[in-house]
C-alpha cells in the first residue's frame, strides 16, 4: 500500500498515535469550533515545513521552541553524519566521549566558569527533576535536611512529569494530577502586566521580590531552592518581567541560603537576546549566576532530545565522599548521548561563527516593526517583546479563539499556535526579512478571521 496524501497519514496517525497535549477527539471533529487540525509533515527546510499535499507552513514557533537554525540545517546535518560514522551511543556511567566533554567545557565557559559541571538527561522535565533532587540532596549532604521545600512563581512551567509538576503552576497541566504531586509554594510573579498606574516593570519586580523576601524571612530555613524561568514565563503565555527581579532574587537567595535554579530550557540559547536570559540581570556590571541551570529545547538546535543541568562547584563538591549514598545516583539510559551532544556542539559553532546574538538584535527589531501596527487593534493588549520572543494578548470571550487563530494561520501558510488568548512569535533565528513580513501578514489576517466569529 503506498500512502502519499495528507488524508492517508492523518487517518493512520489518529488510529495509532496518541498525540501530546491533545484531546484526541478534537482531531476528528472537523465540523466543530474545537477542531484541532492534524498536519502530516513530509519534510522541513529552513524555516518551512511541507505537508504531503504540497502545502507549506512557516514555522513561527520553532516547532515548540526547539528549532534555532532551521530544519535540515546543512551544518548540523554534516556534524551528525560525521558523528554517526564514529559513535552513536555509549553509556555515560564509567565511560566518556569527545562530544560530551567538549560540550560540558563550552557550556561552563559560557557561564564564565561559575557552573563547573554538567549533568545530562534527555528532556526538560527530567532536567527540572534533576535540579530539584540535586538541591535537596546538597542540603542533606551538608547537614541541613530540613531544607526540603521549593518555591516557584505563579504561572511557572517547568515540565509535566510528576516531580516537575511540583513546581509547575499551570492549572490545565496540574489539576488532574494534584493528588500525586508534592506541591511547592507558589509566590507572586513579577509579570510586567501587573503594573499599577505609575508603576514601571522594575517596580513590579521589586514588589514581587518583596513578597519573596517576606516568605524567605518566615520559611527560609526550610527552603532548598527557588526555581524561575528567567525573564519570560513561556507556557503561562509569554509572561515577561524585568531583570531587576532576578537581581533581587539572587541577593535574597544568598542572604537566606537558598539555591537559585534558572530554568533556561525555553529562554536559553539566545532566545531573549543574551545567550542565557539570566545574564541580563547584573550586579556592578557582572551578570548574576544561578546555582543550578537547566537547558534543553534549543541546545541541540531542535534536532535531538537533550537536556543538561549545570551546577556550581560548591554543589558538585558536596557530593564527593567515600559513601555511595552521598553521590548523585540519578541516570537515564541515553544520558549524554553522543549524537545529541554533537548536535549541540554544531549549534554552538553556528552561534560563534555567525555572531548570532548580534544578528538576532536586528531580526528582533524587524519583528517588532512588523507587528507594531497591531498595537492599534482595539482588542490587542500588552504587545511585548524580549529578544526573539514577541507576544500580545487578545481581549475576547471566545473559548475557541486560539483554535480559530491556529486554523486561520495554517490557511495562511504559517504555524502560529496561541497559548489561550496570547498570540506569540518565536521563530528560528535563520528567518529572513521576507519571512518576517509573511508572519506579520499571517498574524494580521488570522486575527481578523478568528475574531470575525
Ligand atoms: C518545555 C519546558 C520544560 C519541559 O521540557 P520538556 O522537554 O517538554 O519536558 C521545562 N521548562 C520550561 C521553561 C519549558 O519551556
């Protein structure tokens, strides 16, 4: 049987594949406002995805925030082919290899040497769990087992496994499993949209930091770590906040002996304008540094599942002992996979050789210009941007707004998938001026179509 059309593949996919983050029935209900189209993709090239019927879609959200340098990138492909001929995988317990060593060294250097060791896993949620376990175990190893609680921000998202849900504050992901979860304490978000009359984003940050301080003053003795998504809370709907919050959070964490975990899974790798988002918070010109940092998504260029937890030497050294029980006994089968590490090295090479951070500053300004007219739309609120993330909220009571917009965008050759009523762009960094214009037009047209209901 030869199958070659969209129709064939989507029927087979619906019959055999359980798709993530999806009410599967919505795929089948083609006549309903809740319908979620299933798009079979045959190939990708640059910023474009192509289906089996010859239609194309500009990947405006980097395939769930993972892709940095386009689909089928020639340089990453070449590195992977070379790696494939040499070593596809070896266990990382008791063995090591060139890509994992080089990647660990280069990531540590990118933190100014402040985070000296890298621990590996395959997905973001596992990186979150590793960071939480490391923090907890650090305090246990240093004789302070009472420091066993975690803090997270309102609206935080750090993954959906049972452990990661403890620090995730997105009701749709968490509520059904609440009885399984040992929930962390949720503290106020420094969300800039919460500014009251006369308040700047930095004022909102200071207000949220004051709430953090009040909590630490009472409960700091029992708290192991505060985990944050630096500058942009992605899954909450591209909630943006002022770097002042991170600067103050770093000070407070130092004062109350609490680890600061920066989850850079979505915002790392240049997304917000600096290689790591936390670098935009500085004390006396020096970037603040977390005690633990999680990376995933873009680090492999969007090619292969890879996540990394970087930690300070202080944390690493607290695990060194004759006793095995004081070691960090955590592992995944594909920990440190050579192909994934090689994709990450090829990704870092592109950052260096093409001065991506500088190039992105220009692209970000062009995206801002392309979307600027939307600010005048009567239902658009809080048009905002941080580096290569641009977002706005749409004022509407329509519970199907995001579906309508998504379908309308696909009809305009664009993959743009709103989170609730928040429309955002988070494109691959190779996006051209023409492609930025295409996304701008797709958004304007899709907004009109979605709101016409
Ligand atoms: C996506 C994401 C995660 C989870 O990563 P997965 O690979 O999907 O498990 C964790 N934290 C943040 C900030 C994310 O955006």
